[in-house]
């Protein structure tokens, strides 16, 4: 029993996988309060996130701890608060917004490639850091019209520190209130203060500009809402700073790891980009003509979904695959495990982007849920997929990334799924 508790704290994903493979698709843990269930079968996932989504809320430890950094923004908000917020930000994610993301992605990736050119052939880079810096630049420009390049290192560090403390508190049921000056609380509060400062600077810069005739980006839409208070503004901006770059960066990091182990897939990616775009920066109209790039990104999301954990609280009693769940139960869903539910596919553990060339399964089936499912499906899904495909295409046309460590990367289940110890890869220039 002590060994199990140690595993839960040090590697909760490994514990969940062991529990699923030993006990099946619905596992009730021996926890008296709240009753806690792990649901791994796609049919059960569909029940919780789609068919009976109104019977489940987000008032769980996972999201309450995350809110210490993001506040009650769209990601952490529960039920009624979420419905109001979703309506406020939805207009900022209309199809035209994907075109804007494409433009900003092209600019940011060209800057990243210029850094790599300066480093030169054979240099070793921290891929996770590179992806986070570039994704943060894209989020700042796309959603807030802000140039965060000068702040990228500080903001990435603040985000990482804040989320590290979120994980530490989630694993410590006796964590003291945030006002107690423990070392962990001091680190958390410093990280939040730095994010707050970034928000204040973004808002000050925007308010100093003339109000546009029509909203251009998400910040315009938020500022146009008269009854949105300063704290609500702050929470939405921090939510999208944190979630908007962390998720995409994590997926891209894993995509480079997988490509580094599959030269043929990487060469096909480069050939597709060269054939479509040659020396030009790919644009919005090129997206439908980059199917392999999309497939690689989608497959990375399948094998290593950044949001490896989804939790819900049952608001009423429910039944899942013959198991009775009382009201107030905690339901745990891990996309990492759901995506490995073989459904008769013996190659389910293999890196095979070709499985997505015919399109991605609807998230409402419960089979493929890197962005969640149901009404709370990630609002930025299409932006993320466009950003991921374009970055992979542009970078692979010029560079091949090779692993510096022959050992397999070990997934580390933090707020996002990261390679344990980071991911250092060697740049190899394509000729």
C-alpha cells in the first residue's frame, strides 16, 4: 500500500495505467470521500464528456489548484461561470482567426529558424524551451496583439514555476494556504505576480490605442464587454497565455521527439513542405495541402496528449458501463490511456501519422480527445492544429532534429505532459 501511495505521488500516470490494465475500463479506488473512479473506455468517456455532460462539473482539486495561477478563466471555470465566459470569447475564435494565427506563426517560426541558423549545424538545442518561446510569441501576437518576445524568457519561467507549484500542491493534501510564507508559496506568488504584471502591461498598451471599429483579436472582444471586471479580464488573459502556449509547445516537443526516431516520417514532412511552399512562407491557403504535417501533429497529440488528465465531479448519480456512481463522485479520465485503448488495433502504441490521413475521429466518439470533447471542447483547437502543422513544415524543410540520447524519453505528468528532464536534440541542416 505504501508503495502505491509513493507511485501516486511521484508518477500518477504510471499508477493510473497500472490500475487500468489490472482492473479494467472502470476502476473505483479505495477512497471513501469522494468516491473516485478511473474511466478509460471511450464509451464511458463519451458518457461523461458528451452524452451526460450536464451531470458533471469541474469543481475538482485539479482545476481548483490550476486556478491558483490562471484564476477562474475559461479553463478552470465551473458550469455557469464557464457558459458565460464561453459566449464572451467565442467570437474571437471565428474562422478568420485561424488565418491570423497562420500569419503570426510564419513570422515567429522565421525568427526561431534565424536563431537556429546562428547556432549552426550540429548545435544542440533544448527543444521544449524553443517550442515554448515560439508558441508564446504566437499567442501574444494572435490573441492580444502584443509582442512578448522581450518577455518570453521571464514569462516562460513564471509559467513553469507557477505550474510546478500547482502540481506540488495537488500532490500534497496538507499544503498550507497560499498566504503562509513557505518556500513553495513564495515561488507561486512570485510567478503569479509576474504574470499579473504582464497582463497589466498588455492592457495598458491596448488601452493607449484607439478603439478599432471592429474587434480584431480576443483582447478587443474582451474589452468590448462592459460588465467584465478587471479580475475577470486578468483571468482570461492569463488563462490563454498559459494554456495557449503550454499545450501547443508540449505537443510540438513530442512531435520532434517522434520525428527524431523516424527518419522516413521526417523526410516525408520535409518533402511535402518543399513541394508545396518551396522557399516561400506557407500561408492559410497552404494548410489543406499539408496533410502529412497535420497527421504528424495529430499523431503526436494521440501518443502524448499535453492535457493528460481530465477530471469531473458528478453532480447527480450516474451509471457508466454498468457501474453506479453516486452524486459527488470524482471521475478521472486520462487521454493518454484512452488513446491507448486498442479497440482491436495491434499498432496502437506505434508512431504512425498515416492513421490520420483520412481525417481525425470526432472527439464526440470518445476515442480521440487531446482537446477534450463535448461542449467544453478546447476553443482553440483549430488554431493549435494550424500552428503545429505550419511550424513543423517550415522547420523540417530546413532542419532535421536528431536525439542526443538513445534512451526513450520518459513522459513526466506535470500540468502538461513533458519529457522528463527536457528534450535536447541536435540540429542537422538539410541540403
